């Protein structure tokens, strides 16, 4: 059986994947942190690769700030 990696995830799946609440995800989407979001009516699909890159950059920024302090 071939494993297929998902390209997009729902808001609920993103909450589980990244360990943050729904309101924080909506806040990130509202602030256009992730402009590649796909909307189909009320359904919102988040590109996993874009969110992974976003959180990686946030982690690097946090680590740099922590080292400077």
C-alpha cells in the first residue's frame, strides 16, 4: 500500500498537528501569515508545507531571542 502525504489540512487537523487552538489558527489566517489558504464556502484548507515553514521560522526566531536574552 502506498502512503500518500496530504497537502492540505482542515482547521481541526491543524489544531492537532501544531498543538494550538482554533482561535489562534484563525488569527494567523486573518493576519495573512499564510496567504495560500484555500477556501471552499465555509471549508478552509491550510497548506501543510506553508504552515510547517511558518512554525519553523517562528521557532528559529524564538531560539535566537532566547540566546540574545
